C-alpha cells in the first residue's frame, strides 16, 4: 500500500477531473492502492489569496482519517503569518506547499527564506511545486513556466534542518542539478512527473532511496499511472517499499 | 492474450553491434507491465529528425534484425521520410513489409498535410498496411514540420482507403479527437506525455473504444505509467481490452505477418 504525498482536492479549471467530494477522491485513490494521502486545495493555484482555498477545503480533509491536510501559502502576501497560524492551529497541517510560478515569485526571494525559517522552527515540512502540468499542454491563455529545480535544491541547502520536497520535477531537471553537486540530504523528490523507461531506477541513480516520495498528482493525473511507475520497476523491492510507503511514513511520523 | 504496445522505439540507429542487453531490458520492463508484444517504430531517438535514405535503410534493417531475434515479442514498422523520392519510398516500404513489418511510420520530417506524403499513402494502400504518424498540439509551439490533428485529418480525407494511426492522444488531446472524430480510417494511440486524467474517457465517448490503441512511447516513457492511463480510466473492462490489445490485432492484421526467415540477410545484401 502507498502513501501519496501529492493529491489535490477541489476544482481544477483546465480540464475535467472526476472526484466531486473527499469521499470520491478517497475512493479513487484507494482503488489505485493508496492507503493515505496528503492533499491540498486545488483552487489555491488561481485564487488571489490561497488561504480562501485552504479554508474552503482543509476542514473536510482534516476530518478524514485517510487524508493529511496540507496548506498552500503565498509568502508574498501580508497575511501569510496569519494564514499559517490558522492552518496550523485549526487543521494541524504538517506540510505547507508553495506554488511560486502560479503566485509569481521566485524561490530565492527573501520572503521564501523567511517563511522557510519559521517552518523549520515549527518542524513543518515545505513542498515546492515545480509544475502542475506539462507546459506543452497548458491552456494558451494560462501559460506558466516551471520553477527551477536547482533553486529548490539551493533553498534546501540554505535551510539544512528544514525538510523540503520538490514536487513535479522532470527526470532531466533532477539529473542536471545532481550532476553539478550531490542533492542536499534534506531534499526529498516526489516522483509524479519523473518519466523515463524506468523512472524509479533512474531517480535512484541521483537520489538516495530514503529521499524519494510517491505522489499520484491525482485528480489531475490517473493515480494508477504513478502506482505502476514504482511497482513496474527493476529497482529493488526495498527501494520500492521506501518510495511507496516508508519514506512518507517517516517524514510525517505515520504509524 | 497479453497487452500489445503499438508505440516503442529502439536506439539501434547505426552500424554498431546489436544492443542486446538494452533489448533484453526493454523486454523485461514491458513484461513487468503485462505486455506480450511491442511494435517498434524505428530508431527515431538515434538518427536525425529528417534522416537520409541510408539512415532509413539501416534503421529499418536493424528493426528487422530485432524482429528476427524474437518475432513474437518484437514486431516492426517501416520508418520512412516523405522528403525522399517516391521510388525510394515505394521500394523501402515494399522491402520492409515483405520482410514482415506491419505498418509504415512517419515522424517529424514532413507535415502530414504536405503532398509529399502521397507516395507513402499510395505504398500503404498497395501493401495494405496502416500508416502511423506522430502528431501533437503544443501550446509552446510545434516543430516546423510536426503534424497536428488537423494535418492528420486532412490526409485521412484524401486517402479514405488507408488506415492511419494518429500517435499521441495525450499530445493532440480534445482538439485532436474532434479533428478525427468523423474519420473512420483514423485510429488513435494513447502514448506519450504525462498521464493527465479524463482524456481516455473523452476519447472513448467521442471516437468509441474500437479506434483506440495502447502505446507507451518507451524508452522515452515508462510502460507502466503509460499503461496506467488506460487501466485507470473510468471505462468498461471490455473497452480496456479493446484498447490494450484487440484493436491492435485488428489494425495490424497480425495473423498474416511473420518475419520471413533470411529476410534481413536479403535486405542487407
């Protein structure tokens, strides 16, 4: 069984996605073999203040024993501290997500470092989403460039005690950064956009087995695709178990 | 019957030794996803996008050698470049199909709406094989000679007697499905791109499951990830069976095709 660190809940404006409720999303994920999922509000991509999306979706997610709620914040907004406080107190989010391309700031902006320091202090995990879709498939009126994986790696280096997840990177982006220097030990790599003939084996060439995380990117992706990505690999069964389950269980202290 | 993957490439594009270990790995990975046969669409990753006649011949001869090693698992398509002379296109297509190849394959050398496609289509009609053509609608802009769904539809209207497989449903997406909806001679493969939800259900609703084919685009893509798009779609088990293998058998008329012993020696004489 798998722990999914990258599930979205809510309305996605660019193409139809099936799940209409938390129960629907849980059912779709369970059918694919997912036992727990860390989910965030999809409306946060485009709402002017992602906290509105958090407040719309996190109560339902937090009430479910299947989901771990995670908040999306925009560190350039003046209310970011207030939003973080609400998300921590009301829904006990163990993970905060940033969508820098959609919210139009850089990962090396000072406000990101300030937020990173606070998350480190509170022992909250930080996820940076590289992309939500293949850029070739974007709606032409909403073309959004990807975040630089190298900048996410640098962010992790600057905050060595903060646990950082890069969500949605391509295999070549990870490999290019890893060729220049080993990836920092506190950087985790989520696998939903990693593609090659054997993505897990290729990811293991540049990432430690303890730092790979399974993500479905559901409901934007068919969840079974990323389950097969890990299961149908020539990587060792230990590496598969770590990627599918153990690493996320350790990261979020799940029994 | 296992799954048939109609969209795989090999990397053996030159005169070097056969990459045996790589082919064995390809087979192991495919079988891990329940795939029992793959259709090789040429060494497009190892030779230029608009290959010379010599490069085409070497790539096709290598495909035939791979087929000869393991004919039940490795099936082949004849890779062509419409920029070449009609005489070369005809003779190369005939050489390959008579040696056991099941289809013709075109990539990004010439757009499908270009009249230079005519000799390819005429050869396909004469040899009674389908034509597999790459297509995409890229928001970031197609390559200069890269076909889109409308190019394929234009070609299909001009040659209604030839079956065409439009490659990359996730690339042409909703517009591509609409382009070919009313063209019964166009089939669509599910290969490539990220496994974005909904597109398979949309294609089944608008084209019907009888014209869809499972493909992966390995080794650039993973058999399993690409398979999950079909296996995880909210469609009937019967429709999945059609997409995963039944339709491929129908389109490729596999029962008549076998690699002929000695065909590759003759081809390279």
